[in-house]
């Protein structure tokens, strides 16, 4: 499978992970709890969002590392 197709598939997978992570029934699980004084839904949404951003960064930055010519000193 070509690298572009793998990257596209990974990004589509991350999109669907985001859809599942931010689905209202799943968010409702965290609505009434708190963690160290913070509403747990805020902690969950921030961590899920940060995880998705990190996943997209890893998928897209891998392309740059692979396509960049080697540096010679």
C-alpha cells in the first residue's frame, strides 16, 4: 500500500476516533463527576482533544521526516 494511502487511512481513523470520543452519550458519563475540583468533563474533553491533535501531528509530521533529504554535516 502506498504511503499516501496509509496516511489517508490513518487520518480517517483519527476522524472517526474523534467522532466517538465526542459523542454525547460518552460525554454524559463525565458530566457529574469532578477530579481535584475540576469538572471531569473539562478534563476529559481537553485530554481527548490534545490526544487527537497529537495523533494528527504524528501522522502528518511523519511525512515530512520521510520526504526530507538527509542532512550532511
